[in-house]
């Protein structure tokens, strides 16, 4: 029989657990998951959003030199997506994994693309890829509203998706590698509590474009679970179901023993963290070229020497990147800015977490595409720390009560960190806007189609195979028209 003394002795731990749970739930509901504005979207907002997506898509497509992204096809988009779409049934292609992973959205987009004239097909595929980059940026812009307040700060974490200053040697408006931008969109989709019907429909679809493409989306399991704890709406369940179905689809080949990724080996935590320190942050802030190039060829087979003209200068850039981070953190700690610590901390955690997931069970080669999502989340963490502090009482002032007028120069001074960061990022983007890769050196697709026309005019020829470097496409004469 339990005595009163026993009850008293066991009461504090129970009360402590209840208090911790209450604090955690309050943090999840009030800080981590914040609802965006509700009410009708309106045609004006729809048109502005469509225009922004179109502009971002055009900017991304314009980065490719040579024949251009609208007139070239390369790597897996050629060897797998287009090759199988032209020569197999849609359902067989849909059921075919690429490197043990399924690319269902990419398969669907490719099937749409081949319905156009053959000479247009790569261009349509590239437009779909670039439009997805822009869509993930739009999601980040919308979902970050409650966290960042200012549209300029929201634009600062959204715009780089169409011109990020790294990884363009491997990721160039091709459908197969959209997943690396998709991870950034999935992060914001997990946090996004839409206040509009359009948002409630869009957010699960955005998650599906990622989870049905990237096994790496399993990293968001903690956010999915936390979301369901505080939000059990139909939107949250739809998001969770589409995420879970995609994760199962991607790991099914491993579960069935048909994947060889586990044989790649395992990298140490020190190796991963060292490369985060020396590659992710410096390249995100100063761009890939400033740090000696991608350090790997676009095939991803092996590392390549960095082009470093000055070792001291290279080390200075690495240190300089972390000095920038430290200064931003200090400004936040001293309350010069008005930091959103929750967003900054969670974004930084997933920036490191995604990089860890990408490299933990993998070859010891840091692919430049692995830096994309961690870099975008690093931008988010830093911008969250640089929110300008508003005058005391301005944020809580009633609409009928005039807000306090800031002192002359006060607002400009508080915006200096964000403006300086924007300038730094713009310089990095400008210096890395166009690079040379396998797509820029590929022959124009129109010339490939013209050659296929000539080959198919010969007797007994049923198809023409285009080969460039290690990718190829066999064009059936029945598709040449």
C-alpha cells in the first residue's frame, strides 16, 4: 500500500514531466508551427505569384550557355527519362527505378514532354525542372511569412533557388536532380500551416513532388510527427500520408534487397562535419568558384582537384564565412536585430542533418549537388537571425493608434545586416551565374533530331541513337515524324 510520503516523493517527477510536456507543446504550437494568413487569395496575388514563378523559371533557364537548356538533353534525363519514355510504355517507365530510387514526378513530366514535337521535348523537360525550382521558392516565400514578417527577407530566402551560386556543374534544370531543391521546399512544406484553401491543396502536392522523388525526404520524419501532434487537420494528414508513401516507395528497393547503396561504405562524422565547415558554409556565402570549383566532376564518379591559386586566400575565405556567421549570431545575441531563434535553430539543424544524411552512407566524394539544400537552409537560419528590430510598441500598436515613429536612421541601421548579406549573396550569384558543364558542351537537340530524320529516311532503319559522353537516347523512327 502506497503511503502519503511515497505519493509526495513521486509527485515532483510527474509534475516536472507534465510541465515539460506543456512547455514543449506550447513551443510547437506558438513558435515552430505558425499559420499563414487566411482569407481569399484573390486574382491579384495569383497573377503576381504566377509572374514571379515565370520570371524565376526564365532566370534559371538563362544560366546555360552553349545551345542552351531549351535545346539540350544530358545525364539521367537523357539516359533514363527520355530513353525509356520514347521506347517503353508509360507504366513500365513509371515502375523503373533510377539508381534504386523512383522518380515518379519526373516520369510524368517526361511523358507530357514527349507529347510535344520531338524537337521541343528537352526544352519542355527543362521548363518543368526550372518551374519546380521556382515553386519551391514560392512555397518558402509564402510559408515564411509569419516567421520573417518582411517580404524582403522572405524574398532573400526564396530567390536563390533560381540562381544558387553552387552545384550548377551537376544540377542544371534537369528533372532527375530537382530533388535537391525539393528538400528545401519540403522543409517549408512541413512548417507551413496554410490559412487558405489553395494552400491546403498545394502543400501536400508539393510534398509529393519531393517524397516520390527523393529518399532523403525521410529526414523530415521529426517535423511530420511534430506537425501531427499539434495539427491533426486534413491538410496535415494528407501531407503525412504523401510523405510516408513516398518514403516507403524510395526505400522499397533497399528493403527488397535490390539496392546496392548500402555497399558504398560509411563516412565518419568528422569527415562530414569537416566538409560542412569547409564546403557548405563558405560556398553558400562566397560561391563555388571562389572556393576552387566544385571539387568533383559532373558525373560524380570521382573528386577533382580544386583550382586554388592561393592557399592562404582559400583558408581566409573559409574562416571569413564563419566570421560572417559569428557576426550575425552576435548581433542577434546582443539584440541589435530581432532574431527568430526557433526558425534559425531548426533550419540550421536540418541544414546539417540533410548533409549528414547525404554523406553518412555513401562514397567519400562530396558531390556539389549535396550542398544545395544545406546552403538554402543556412540562408534561412542566417536571415532569421537578421530580422530588423522594430520600434518598441510598433508591433503591438492598434490599427487606430499611430505606431511610434523611429528615430532618424534607426530603421536603416537595423537593416544593415540583412542588406549586407543580400549584397554578399548577389555578388556570389553573379560570379557563379554561368558555368561550364556537360550540358553546355552538348550538341543542340535540333541537330540531333535533324540527324535522326536523315537516318530514318534510309531503308530498314528503325531508330537513331544519339550518344554524347556517357548518356544516350535511342529515338525510334516512329517518333521522328
